[in-house]
């Protein structure tokens, strides 16, 4: 039987690995562009804070992903 991943990745790690690093974008620059506090974004990337609905909307607008992409990552991580 197929066993699901028991340790889903925090959405902040996905943000870092699949978006920030490949685009050579810094947390500081992303925070300025999205008009969010840099510290809040740093905590998300470190896995210390969840991706809120408001942040999911801003990330979706910035990167062109659906809002549900970010929210589902968070729900899966939280389960």
C-alpha cells in the first residue's frame, strides 16, 4: 500500500526552495514588493509562522500561482 509523506514541507520552505532561490530573489526585496513586513516573511520562510490567507493572496499575485496552492500547502503541513 502507498504510504503518504509523513513530514510535509512547510510552505515557507517551498517559497524558499521553489521561488526565492531559483529567481535569485531576497526576502527583503520580496517583502518590499509585496508590501509585507520583512520579519513576518522571514518567520514564514524559517517555518516559524504559517502562511496566512492574506499572505497567500499576495504570494499568488506575485508569483502567478493560485491562492489555493499556498493554502493547501499550509493545511497539509498543519495536519
